[in-house]
C-alpha cells in the first residue's frame, strides 16, 4: 500500500473543493475524481469532516464557525490564493460564498443537495 504524499501547491492556480455540507461518501468520491485532473487540490472541510476522514488532498483548510472575522478571513484567503476554479457540489452550507470572493475564479456550482 502506497503512502499518500501531497503535491506542491501551485499558486496561482489549482482547484478549491468546498466540501462543507457534503456527506462523507460524496466528499471522498468528489475528491478522488478531482485530484487527478488538477495541478494542486485544496479542500475546505468542517471540523467534523477533518476529524472523521483521511483526506487525500494537497492542502486541507478547516472551516469553523468563527463569526464575522472568520468569514472575512476565509474570503480573503480564497481571494489571495487565486484559484483556477472552485468546485462547490453543495450549496447547503456556504451557499453565498461566491458573491464575496474577488477576484472571482470560475465557480462551478451544483443544485441543492436532496434531503
């Protein structure tokens, strides 16, 4: 069994996967599908997801409910990183995030996750 080794971060560039709001199975499936198609892959997950899952991504950002300061820090971090694209498979959490990031990367959205 091979040991996972993260690739160097490509900046500007790479992909951001917003995993907050996804089920564990869907997050892992989406992560596996995007990893090979990107130069570097950053994933944004909740604290619970980070604790439960072993994520094979080049960079893992953890989102916590940190109030206004935390939200502003997240928006600033995404903006400064200059991602090539952002994949957001679920709008259940952080649905309006794309409206606050500038300059805005290509933002790939999918519909609401069925209950």
